[in-house]
């Protein structure tokens, strides 16, 4: 073998070592839908943490903020690569989604109202005939709240801005959202009259990936656990 051939073979071997040493999926970018307000400062830390966890295993993460139901449909249909934060069990309705077993975050679902309204449970809200608003596409609310509230008193808002505006203006009596979603809105002076009246539930949220990414689910779970420790 001549010198030129040896040099060429050496270069190819070196390139192979470099390629094999790259993190799994280093060239991949994953787009996950997200249910929430991208401008909400309470959402930003979660997004940063998830982004770092994905990057740790070689994937750049892009979040697409969409209405709740559309976000799930797009993830299930493969238009997005998954959904960043959902309650366990949605795979029953969206069979193309696979849950990352390590939780993303634990949140509280809380009922908020203007001062003067006193209630301690969904049963109290129903008994008092109070109107209740939730965000469109929130599966937890669909299963927990909707069955206990008269259909004429059950309302769905497309986003947090309209939800809090309706509550402050008295168009609805009670808003049920997570503490994370509500935090930055309650800090605004215009919503100073709104306060929590009871905790409905504590919910664990998980990341879901479209089944085409099933192979990386264990790596993402391990990275989530690593970043929480």
C-alpha cells in the first residue's frame, strides 16, 4: 500500500472515531408542543430545564406553544415530535404517544375566585350554583370538574389572558388552573382581588413522545432524573 493510500485510510479511521464519539442524535432537533403561555415566567424555568435535559442526550429541543387539544393532536399525528407536559393516561386517547416514565413536574390544580366567594370543594361550587371556567384541552378538568358542574355553568377559555380577564370582570365565578399557570398573573395589580379558595388536586405531569421516538424514551427519562438530582 502506497503512502497516499495509508494517509487516506488514516483520515477515514479518524473521522469514524469522531462520528462514533458524537452524542446520540446530536444532529436531531425535536419539536414538542406545549400547553401554556410562552411569555409566562413560570413556564420558562420548566422549558429551560427540559431543554437542558434533552440536550444532555444530544437533542436540541424546540417548544411550540399551542391550544391544548391541538397540541395533543399534532403530537399524536406526528406533526410534532411529542408534548412536553401532560397528565398520565392520555395515551388511551392518543395511542401514538409514549410517556417518558420520569415525571417532568408536580403541579397543583387550584380553584381561584374574587374575594368574597367561599367554597372548599367542587361540591360546594355545584351547590352554590357558581360558574366555573377552565382552559380548553385540559384533560384533568374534563375528567374531574366537568361531570360535577352544570353544563350551563361550565366554561372553557382559549388561553390564560381571556380566562383571568373573565374572572376579574365577573363573567365567571371561579377559575380552575394550575398554580404554575396562575402565579405570574396573580402578581399583576389588576388581579389583586383574585385569590385561591381551595386545592382541587395535585397532578404529576409527564413528557410524551411520538412513538417514532420510542428508542430514546429511556435516555430522556434518565436525563430528567439526573437533572432533578
